[in-house]
């Protein structure tokens, strides 16, 4: 079979079994998630073995230690995968709810019934935990899933998906509810993106080139999970001690994730007071600072930031710093250079806080808190499939409820239109 | 300027002024809608004059009388356009609402704030009333709009959009909040569909070829408004008198619209009892019947339906009829041949009703009512931009509330992540 034929077959299968899945009860779904969780526990050694193959190849290829870290599945991480499926089982089932129902003057009862999207394709990079969490959330929300992970994690992904499918088989459910594209050929994704007859939505999670390739080639609707170029703006009326703690946390606590701060904006009026101490603390934590000329003139040891720096998602202990002339310039900078992910203002001024919330065009806009909170769990939504950076369908952290659609149900007693 | 440059300029302008529009108060928006409404009233003669040019060209081209009817703007229809803008002004403003807000254990207050999508592109065929209603709804929901109507309505569209823009100008609002692609070149749409940097969503309204061309070429997210191949299934436990009234209404009351019935499915067990009388009534109303062999054998004067007929949206006094062996076959037929628009069951049996509601995968699923009710106004949503036949973002009738997104706002008092 050609790659194209393989993809069509997978997509057709997914669509076909999605109808079975859509009609499972909450109890049946939760039992299957529990089963998946225990099979992952039972197969810890096998998972580690397969993961080791990927890790060794990555080392031979000379991939970065950060990359290898994200790729590695140790005992603790496998425990966490198993646990995350249990947590998903405990979440409320979004499917089958009536969101609202009303009566029309002619007596028709009209309601919005929550239904699965159908078939979801998820294309992501080399973190094998995404394989399990994405499959679990799609399953919970009644969607068949086709997974395409990074080629560097192929052995890990295969063993994990085989375990999830075994759980389905043990419970007499169709295994093709969860499918993995097992070829590492790039052609496969290209073919998949054209199958809008069978697949309802594509979720790409990754960097610029992945997102761009998917957006340009997909005839299926896409929900983008793009990079996080997150800002913190320390406004002139900020509590400077609070600002220092928030900025330090946003940059240093976990620099390799999308909700970490990449650019610090400081109001000119308090820059001399705030910046030297802040920069000193960052330097002690090993953060490299790149600043505009004004910042450079205020504090020593700051490299020159280029125009490109303002667009960068470092995912590392690097921070760009810009001194701005008030809130207008800060908002302009964020909307122009940011990625619409997470941005914060630190201020005690009510009007400025309100203006920032209103005018910053990002998925998550903060007052007086670290951008590091942008996360389905931290927001109280349960597990997340990722963080949408687009406006259509869902924006920000997406949980099981965001993987649904609805249909109108209309209950009559013989009404006709006149 | 090349067509490409023109499109980029329009899209950039739209994005730029969308920020002004997003921050207008409800009062300012409603005043502008009122102004648009009265300028349409005042310019009735001019509108009729320009519309006449389009109608005459269409007659010379020999376009169908149904087409010319949809194209024509008479006194009454212009009144209705003016009135529809007043109605939109009276709708609740969806923007700026907090959909929900909750407090996390760490004290963070998290809310979902409703915001406009940004810039919407609407591509539609030759009904000039869409120009006004779409512009009005986009404006109400805080979205800049780029309209591309059918080339046969170009003079009508130009005069209508000029009037709407005059209203914006009179109130010192940026005119480019409402833009019309004034060239009839097909290249323009092709270029527009690539401008995902500036445009947030494309809504194509029309037939198969339009929808397909947009889906295949757009790098911007699309909300499809596709055809309505609507079914009514007369189940064996139906009240047959009720079924007759519902079927007659669904087919005959206004056959040229997307929520009219195109296929009648009749349970084998009651077909002999129900069909002859029903067919007779349809024939008296001038409906041509195309049926499967079983239907042909039961009633005289039924043409043979081909496989293609089951997929057809006639938009005319033509009906295809199939005798089915129970609800399973009916549901299979609807999900296979239908377009996911509006489908009804007529039955007094509770279990069958419930099964039909659950398993028919359409935007609007009815029990004991005519499919003709699928409409924003009839559903109580106010005016509609159209009827989405896809699952992502919005499904079924879309009003102003469906033209919005949200952002998370997070109000802290110094919270950091540990």
C-alpha cells in the first residue's frame, strides 16, 4: 500500500469507529481509561526499554541535552503518565450534556447537545508523554485520534500506543479509536492533511516551521498551538518587590516551557530603581540579558538585543529587556512582537490594569501574577491537550470540553413554518 | 497596484481598524447601526437604480428566474434590509461579557472575557441582502469585515457598502471597518485566502464548488456554510396526519432554501398507508417525485431516483423518496447521503426519537417538526450570518455571539508558581 492509501485507510477507520466511541457511556470510557492506566504501570520495563532506543539514537545524533531530557521516560515520568490517565478518568464527561435549552413562542423546545468533534489529528514534536495525554483526552471527549509524534520518539510512541490499544482490545472496544502514524516519512503528514472528508480537526503543537507547514497544507480545520513569546510589563505604579518576584518566577522557575517570560518591559519612570537589582538577581541565576540601548546604559553587562530578539522564544535562560515610555508602548510592543500566548502587567493602578486586560490581544492576560500559570491544570480545567494561540473554536488552555462540538436538538409536537 | 497588493492593503487596513472597533462601546455601535439603517431608507431610489443594472445584465445573460428573484431588490426588500439593521442594533452586545469567572485555591481569579474574532472575510453568492446583514452582524460583534459577493450583484453590493461606509464616516468611525472587494476577478479571492496574518476567519456561503475552492486554498480558518440536503423520516409509529403536514411544509412552503426537505424516508411498515396520499398531495402542489423501486411499485407516476439523487440539494419542487427498513437504515442513509444540515424524524415512539437525536450527525436534529425552522431568528438567536455545517467553532445557525472568541483574564495579587 502506498503512504497515501495507508493514510486514507487510517482516516476511514477512525471515522468509522468514532461513531462507536461517540455512543459509549461515561462509565465505559472511564473504565477504559483506568485499564490504560494500569497497563502502563504493568509495562514500565518495556516502555523504558523502547524509550532507551530513542534516547540512544538521539545521543548518537548529538541532539541537545534539553531535547534528550524531554525525550526521556524514567520511572517517575511513567508513573506520572499512568496517573494522568486516572485523572482524566475522574474528569467530568463533557459529552451528552445539554448546554442550554429554551422554549420558543410556538412551543418548540430547542437545546444545544454537546457532541464529540469526531476525528482529531494531533501532530507534535518529540515528547512521548503527549502521546498518552492527548490520546486520553481525545478518548474522554469521545473523539477518535490519529497521532503523529516526532520521529525521534518513534519507538517510545509505538510501545505506548500499543499499550493503549491493548486496553481497548481487552474491553472489546475498537482498537482504531487510537491510531499512530508509524512511518517517519514526511509524506504521511502531507497526505493526512488533505483528508477533510474523514478528519474534523488537526491540532499541531510545535514550533514555527511545523505550524506553518500544517497551516499552509491542511484542508482540514486547524487549531494552532504556537510558541509563547510571553511578556511581563512592570508599570510605573507597580509594587516593585512584587514585580521582582513575578519576573523572576516567570523567567527562571522553568525556562524551557511556552508560558515562561521571554521579554521584560519596564516603564522608563521606574527603570533606574527597578532594573539594576532585577538584572543582578537574574545574572546570579545564570540568565543572559539582552537589552535595548537604554537598558544597556542603565546596567552593565547587558548584551545588545537585535530586532529579531523581540520575536524570539528562547526557551532558555535568556531574557530580552526593553525600557518603554508608558503603557501604550508596552501594549504596542506586546501586540506587535508577541505570539498572543500569555502576557502580564504588574501595577497597583486600576485604570492601567483595566486597559492592559482590554487591549492586549493574547490568550491569557494577567495582572500581578506570573505568566507561568497558563496551563489547564493551573486554571482548573483538568488535563490539557495544549494551549491554543488562535481565536477560532478555543483559545488558551484546551481541556476535554474544548474537544467538543454541539448539535441543536429541536423537540416539536407537529410544528410547521408559516 | 496588483490584485495581490490590493488584497494585502485591504487586509492590513481591516486588521488595523479592527482594534478601534473592538474598543467601541455598545452605544456607539448601535448608533452606527441605526445610522446605516436610516441611510438605506434615504437612498432607496439609488439602490433600486444600481440593482436594476445587475438585474438587466442577468436577464441578458439568460440567468434563471429563481436567480433573478434572489438578485432583485424591490421597495419591500430594501425596507427589510433597513429593518434588519435596526433589529441587529437591538440585539444584546456579546462583546465584553465575562462568560464565567472562578477563584483558584491560590487566590487567582480567572475569567473568560468575550472578545471579537478580529477580521472576518465573507464570500457569498448573488443575494445582495447578505451584504447588509453580514456587515451588520460583523459590526455588532466588533469584527472588521471584508465582503466578496457574487459578480452578478456587483453594482448592488457597491451601492449598499458605500451607504454603510457613509454611515461610519458620518459618525467619525474608520470606513474600512466594512470593505468590499470591488473587482470581479477570481484572483482576488485566491490572494485573500492566503492572508492569515491579517484575517482571522473566512466564512464561505454557497454551493459545493465555492466551498471546495475555499477549503482547498485557504490558509485562514474556515467556517463552512454548505448545502442543505435535509431529510424527514416518517417512522412506523408516527402520527401520519402530523407526518403529512410536516413533510408538506418542509418541501413546499419555500423550496428554494437550504432548510427545505430534499429526501423523504418512509418506514416500510407504514409506506402503503402513508405514501399514496402524501404523493398525491405533493403532485397537486406541482412537486416532481423521484423514488426507489419500492416506492415506484407502490404509487404510480414516480420517476426513478438515481444514486446521485440521494446527494442532491434540489432547491426546487423536486423530492426524492426512499422506503427504508426501520430506523437503522434511515439513520445510515441520512449520515451517508446528507450534508449534516437539518434532519427530522416523525414518531410517537420515545426510544426511536431518542435514538434519532443521538445518532443523526447533523447541525439540527428534529423530532416532530418541519426542518424549515433551522434559522437564527426562528431559533431565537436574533439575526444570523448563516448556517454552519461544520463542527469546529460554531454549528448550525450563527448569530452575533458565534462571531466572537474569548481571552482568559487572570487577576492576581503577586502569585508565582512553585
